[in-house]
C-alpha cells in the first residue's frame, strides 16, 4: 500500500474554515443563551455542529476523499464548459 502525502490545510481548507468559524463564534460568546439572537444558535447546537464538521472532515481524510473546495471548483468548471 502506497503512502500518499496530502496537504491537509490546502485540500480541506473549506472544511477547516467552517470549523474555525464555529470555534471563533463560540470564543466570542456568540451563543443564543448569551446574545438572545436566534441566528447564533444554542451552545448545544453549536457543539453538535462542530462535532459533525470534525467527524465529516476526519472521514474524508481517512477515506482519501477530495475536499469541498476541489469538488466545487470541478463542478464550476463543468458548468462553465456548457
């Protein structure tokens, strides 16, 4: 079995940015319990989203799947060809 080196930060930048966004919002106290803004979401909801995003990213890495950025770029390229 061949070991393949992957630039995880580059390949999965969209996924990592989503995780970073959730963490930054939590760090800034942007949760419904504190701000009373429904768009901030409850703390439990944000933790669930964070857990889901991390799991999704790890499964992609483990299975050698492409990152969202590359998939989106390829889809846009196909669309622009038509």
